[in-house]
């Protein structure tokens, strides 16, 4: 469905605002997008779509269609106000304690972004990890994004959380996330601070980008954006003013392993391990 970019764009450049105001702005902008989409949520599930098609045509769809998706038709979902206020503050404080160890990310799809990867064993870098592996938060993400699976965090040593900071001039080019596992992982971008004028955009394909069938959102602090790897293309518009800090987490439908009860790592999973080791604890890549 085509979305008018102009209608979703902030009317004026964002200025530093209180979190409450920022969250309200995010909700209003989200409301604008969802009204354009004509539904209260960003995405209905492919599984649900499959069920409709199944009843219409009276034939059963191949099971593989239903098992490799996260039940998000467009592969992307936005969840405002993800954490309770106190937990949100705890994660912000953790980032503040680590920010002097942020390092340039090195050659990648993002420009001018700084990063630090944290794990359970890296001193103060454990608050976000405990939160995002908690059952209640994974259940909340599942419900809000209407996922068929209860998402899991990979093992700490396999895929650490990453704090990422965008400053003036930073951006991220159009790309698809690399598929690290099969079924594909889900990438969660949780916003901690955003005083910028930047928006995150996504589309089903590069062809849709050319045809301006693009959705966008200014990610409010304490919001989460979920993107299925190998699914929609997405980008972050260059920051002209302000800064934006996010926490990136990888979510899996099943634990890593072999066999039908597990998610199988792809070759890129092992390449990603090398990358994570390089940026762990602020060691420059
Ligand atoms: Fe991405």
C-alpha cells in the first residue's frame, strides 16, 4: 500500500524535548502512518493471510510458508513505550556509563556510527541484557508485534547487544539485514535517545523505494522497531541536527542448533561472530 512520505514527515526539525513530549510525537506520527495504512497495527501476519487464502481456495498452503516468517506481512513493526519508565531509565543509565567506550564501527552500511557491544560478563553492561532476555518482555514483544514465536535472545557469547550512536552527519544506507539463521532472525532496534531530525524508512523492496512506496517513522525514546532479516529494505536518513542512540538486539524464533526444534546458523552467522568480537567492549574494529 502506498504511503505519502510527505504526510509522515516531521513538519519541523526536531529539537531537544522531554521524553514525554518525544513519546507523544512518536505516537502522533505513528498514528499518521497507521491511519494511512488503514489499520491499527503496522502489519498483519502472513500466517493470517495464509489462513484467509486457504479458506478461499480450499487448499492447504505449503507448511514452509508458515514456518519461516515472524507473522509480520511487511516484515517490520513499531512498538512505542516498550519498557516501564524505571526499566527505560536503567537502560539509559547503562548506556551513559558505557558511552565513553563507544568506537567507530568501521566499514559497514552505516556512516559515522559509533558502537559498543555488551555482554553479560562485561561489568556494567548487563542491565539491558537481563531485561531483554526476561520472559515478560519477550512476551510483550510477541504480543505487540503479533509474532507466532516467543522470541529468544541468542547466547551472550554468540550475539551481544550493541549500543549504537548516530551523530550529526551519521546515516545508514538502504539495505536488507543479513540472514544469520534459518528461519531468519528478527532485529530489534530500541531507541534510548532521539533529539535528531532523522527518520527510519523501510519498504518491501528496492523497486518499492524507487516507486516511493515507503514507510517511515521518527523513533521515539523507549520505542522498538522490529525488522525481519532478509525482509524489508530499510535505512536511516542522515542526521542534520541532534543525535540518536539505539540498542540493537537479535531475536531468534528457536535456540541455535540442528534439527527441526532449532534455528540453523548460516555461514554469515559465523562471520558475524568475528565482527562482534572486534567491537566487543569498545575495541575498535
Ligand atoms: Fe539493518
